[in-house]
C-alpha cells in the first residue's frame, strides 16, 4: 500500500490578523454605542427621579389643602338667624366644588405617579440589560485579544531551547533500508524553526496514526537522535541506524 505524505494546511496569518482587527473595531464601536445609551438612560432616570419628587411634594400640598378644607368646614359656625338660606346653600356648594376639584387633582397626581413608577421600572430593566451586554462585550474583547496574542506568540517548540547535553562520543551511523524499521519514515517537516519527522506504523490505515517526532522522542522502541534533509538517525537495541525518507 502506497503511503501518502499528510498535507498540513498553512494558516493564513495576514487574513486572520486583519479579521481580528476588524472584530476589535466592531466590538469597540458597539461598546461605545452601548455606553452612550447607558448614559442617556441614567440621565432620564435622574430626570424621572426629580419629577417623582416634585409630584410627591404636590401630593403633600394637595393633602394639606384637603385637610384645610375639612378643618374649615368643621369649624364653620351654624348660620345665624339673620343669614339667609341662599347664602348657606352657596357656601356649602362652593365647599363641595372646592373639595371635588381637589379630589380630581389628587387622582390625576396618583395617575402621574403610577406612570412615572412604570417608566422608572422600564429604565431599570433597560439599564440592567445594557450592563449585561457591556460585560459580555468586554469579555469578548478580552477573549479576542488573548487569542490574538496566542496566535502571534512563537510556538513552544521553538521558544524552548534544547537543554545542553554532555558531549558524547559519536559513532558512525549505519544506513539501513526503511523496510527494516517497524514504521515508515514519511518525510521531514519544519514548524516554528524546528524540525520534525513524520512516521506511521506499517499497517496504518488512516492519517490519524501519523506521528511527528523531535530528537529525543521514541516510537516503537526507536529513539530519534538527529534529523537531516532526507534522513533521520535512530537508536534501537544499542545500535545507531539511519533511515531515509520513504
């Protein structure tokens, strides 16, 4: 069975960077818009609070007027015999009309206070929703910036330097046919400035079985020592062997 070298698609870094920048701009504009709306709601809430206080003062004044009318009505002396019945009737009617007007104003004030309360509740709900959206946008921007930083950061394989090893006496590696190894050496790959060799078991049936090795790693009892352009040197059972790319 002919083994195919696995293809690994490169990442379009410039396009991804441009997409990240565009997303940051869109999220920034959305955040500014939501912040402006939240400020307007806060100003409207302050104005409604002031209106609420004014209505409360007016209600207190109306209640004082009602109390004053009732007090004057209770303190009104009985008509003297010289006062005509027409005068007493006019006085009673005037007091009734005055009381009716005060009651109507009181009812209107109650309606206005109910309307203001409802508007305040709506504004509070909108303010809570805007606060939630603002926090969500901040989290999205933080996640986006974190993802962008991780994408721009060098790979761990290139960032971590190989530890210094004591010099060992080199022996000439014996070049053997790859058919004698329990795996197939597919090729050499470069990622982040580091070299990898691609190997697969001889009975491999899918690309999921492909392994990438760096010097010092082992596969099927064969430890990778060095990597050249078309060859790789392994150590197994006390022997140093070199395999060519299949």
